C-alpha cells in the first residue's frame, strides 16, 4: 500500500470529523452563542451546501493545476476554517468557519480520489479509493464519539482545536508522502477538457445512481435516533453506542466494497444496491425487535457504504482522461443525496406515517437507484459488445480499453496530454 494513501486517509478523517461531530455538540454550541436549536442546525445545513459549492466550483477553478499542490492548499483552507471555528467570537464567525472548511471537503475527496487511483495498479484503483474513504468511516466509528466526549468535558472549542491539529498533520503527510509525479498528481487539460466528460451519458447516470442509492441510506439514517428510541424501545443514553455499530458497518462495507468493485464495478453495484433495498425493508418491518434492529444497523452501514468506492470509480471511469471535475461532482452528488433522503424522510414523519417511514422512503429511493443502475449497466454492456477490444494484459491496453468503452458510451476523448490518468478496474 503506498504510504501516500495514509496521508489522504488522515485528511479524510479530519474532514469527516468536522462534518459529523457538530451533531453531538449542537446543544453546547447553541447555548454558548445563545441561539435556538434550529439556528444552530444551520451549522450542519450550511456546511452541506458549501460542500456542493466547493465540489463543483472550487474543483473547476483548480482544474489546470497539479493535484498534489492543490490538495495541500485545500488542507490549508480546511485548517483555517476549523481554526476560525475554534476561536469564533459569535454565531456568524462560527458559520464562516464552517463554510470555509466545507469548501475544502468536496474538492479534497474529489481530487483525492483521482490521486489515490493514480498511485496504484489498474486492478486496485477502487481499493485505493476505499482506503482514502477509510478516514471518513473511522471518523464516524471513533472520531465522532470521542470528539463529542472531548467537547462535553473540555468545552466544544477543544474539539475544533483537535481537528485543526489533525488537519496540520494531514497537510504534513500530503507534502511528504504523496508522490510529486504520476498519473494521480498530473494536472488535467483544463476546465474545457474536464467539462467534456459530462457529454457522457454514463457519467450522468452514475451521478444519478449516487444521489438515489446513497440518498436512500442516508434518509433512513437521518432520523435513526427517533426510530431507536420510539420504535425499538432503546434508552436515549444507548443511542451513541448503537451508532458505533452502524459505524463499524461503514468501515467493513467500505473496505469490502472497494475490493469487489475492482473485480467488476457494475456487478458489485447491482448486487450491493439489491441487498441494501432488502436490508431497508427488513429493518422497517422489524424495527420493534431490538436484536434485529442492531443487526439491521450493522448491515445498513455495511451495504450503504459498500457502494461508495464503486460509485466514485464508475464516474471516473466514464469521465475517461478528464476525471477531476466529474469526481468532484460525484462528491457533491453524495451530499445532494443526503439532502434528498433527509427531506423525504422528514416529509413522511410530518405526514404522520411514524418513525419507520423514513426507512420505507429510503428503501423506495434506493430501489429507484437500483433501476437506474441496471439500465446504465445494460447500456454499457451493449456498447461494449458493439466495440470489440483485443485481449491484452498490459496497463496500456487496459487504459486503451477504457477509452474505447467511454467513446461507445457517448463520452468524448480528452487531449493526449491527459492520457494515463484513469484506468478501468
């Protein structure tokens, strides 16, 4: 495993911690700034919206620059945002800190995924992306509970000071461990070249699958505390520990999903999304049983996050030799899915359908994602049959096959200067 992946994972850990730990500290933050819970909630919503802006706008703005220096600058932005949050004298200064940190989020994961894939052999690219996202899953399993405990014991600002320190360590790791040369670090052909990737129907289909497939899981998870206490009958004090079970599932699913996607990305996504629909249905039906609920939490996290490496790699594959902006757009799509799932789950609760209704809504959204994925896979298979490819085994041959498949799917090949950025698994 290239040591540069460790630096990327550490950056992912800090960014994931920034995004999620605020949920456990909202009461303390609201009390300190003397604002309502709803106003404090904008520290979460505002962050999510800024992630989408950064994933698209910031990634597009830096498309002509080499990726390693860009990652370093993004981590500087991340450190500055969290430092501002740690010292914020009032509500709006804290909001500014959250927005600044969030702008780095989408661009870091989007560009980082390309860098991670460029560090390894063509058959290990999804696994490399999964290693980077391991930092995000570790933030949920370990970072959020301990970050919340730290904030409750030493004040919420102490948590943001700790995250600032993690950002500095990740920055040092990027500068020293990520190689200066290679497919992952090379600059792209510029914004025009990156935009050409969006002529591919497969890129748009992949982004839609990301929104629906991941949005269904997140919609069910958003209101999970209400389901656990009001339906399953768990005490409120047990909810943080139950969420660790969910986080363990994220970690396992991310690792195994990346390995499976390297063998066959479309088949993996079809299988994982199918099982995820089944898990959501079983969870909704058995939420009153505590044992089955715990098992469902583990499986929900596992199969929900097992989609992530494959979804990210599929977009990069069909973006051909200009994957950076498409990769960033897909990170934004994850957050759009989060918003969609959370909104629809809230609608079902407001309609009086009960606290299992967000799980049913999540199952419906995920089923739509499965249907879109099935259509995209069938279209890609039909295109591949129309364009025969020699059975060669070298990395150059694999990359050549990727370009042929992408053109058949409706994409436009990038300039020769970009050749070598992405290989099919």
